[in-house]
C-alpha cells in the first residue's frame, strides 16, 4: 500500500494518502493521454531524482515480472469462470 509506505516513513496519514492517490491518478491519466506507459517515466524521472531512485528499486526487484505473473493469474481465473 503506497499510503502505508509513506506513513511508515514519517508522513502524516492524510498526506500519505493524498500523495499516493495523486501519484497513481497522475500516472494513469498520463498513460491514458499519451498511450505509452514508458512516457510517464521519461516525463517524470529526472536523472538522479526521487522518481528515478524509486524506479531503480522497482526495476531491481523486477516488479514487471510480478505484474506479469499477477495478470497471468487473473486471466487464468477469468477463463476458469467462463
């Protein structure tokens, strides 16, 4: 949970929640407008900045693999329900 992660690092709960929602909403809106998820990274990740640091951790932890496996599980379950 993004908001909980912010709270664990000292943000007030309301601030953490607003930042989490704003970040997810902003990224989703950008992707919807531009049609390319990579464009969000290009636009938001200043070299050496906060977003770039966060993205580096996600890439090191292979988040894309976990997302792929989660989508696969959801698709497989949807097929079972049909």
